[in-house]
C-alpha cells in the first residue's frame, strides 16, 4: 500500500497543520506517520527552509521526519 507523506515546505502554520493531520488520523484507517522535510542551503537550490524547529515540531507530534537534503555539501550539514 502506498503511503502519503505530506511536505511541510510551504505550510504557514505548522502547529495547526500537524494538529489537523492528527485529527484526520483519528478518523481513518490509513494513517499518516511521516512528514516530508526539505533542507536547502541556498546554493544547490533556493532556500525556503528557515531552521530545524520544523523537524522538532514534527517529532513532538509523534510523526517521523523524512528528510530530503538539497544541499551542495551534505557532510557539512551533519
């Protein structure tokens, strides 16, 4: 079965978004358990990512973070 991984990239109110997903999960059999998070460096691609608080919030709400590094030097991001 395919799973949906919503991306938090263009979400304006992350807290509200995560709460909404949790409510939807309570009402369905096919639960969303991961959120897609893009991390950009502004060199490889335009940076829309602000900081790591998005990953922290995703984890606080019980979701796993599926992290996609779009960076020129991924070792430096570790």
